[in-house]
C-alpha cells in the first residue's frame, strides 16, 4: 500500500461490509467477488485491472439499482482513484 492508494483502500474497506449486508442473491455474490478483486488490483497498482473491475462493479450496481449510500461510496472511490492518478473509465465521461 502506498499513500496514493490509502484513501481508495479505506473506502473499499468501508464498502465491503455494506455490500456483505446486501440480501442474498446472484448479484450480491458477483458484486462481492468483483469488489474483492478491485481491492486487490488497487493494492497492486494494476491500472488495467482497476479500470476493468471498476467497470464490472459499476455495471453490477446499476443492475440492482444504484441509488443511495452504496452508489455514494462507489462514486467516492472513483474520485479517490482518479485523484491518485488512476483511470477508472475506458473513455472520458460526457
């Protein structure tokens, strides 16, 4: 872990228990798996894995409806990663 990833890893560590509290279901398990993989990617400074996992978690959150505190935490994670210099999107948002 470095100073560049400290804030992002802290958000992920806060987000994981919230995701674990989601109701059982196929999307919950996939969200947990993808978020755990995202944490590993952030800890390893793996730029392509970060972008891929951010896309995957974002897509899964949208499937279940992405309003509320989980979306806010995910957006805070995206902001922290982008401020640290990581690209979290495959293209620039409009």
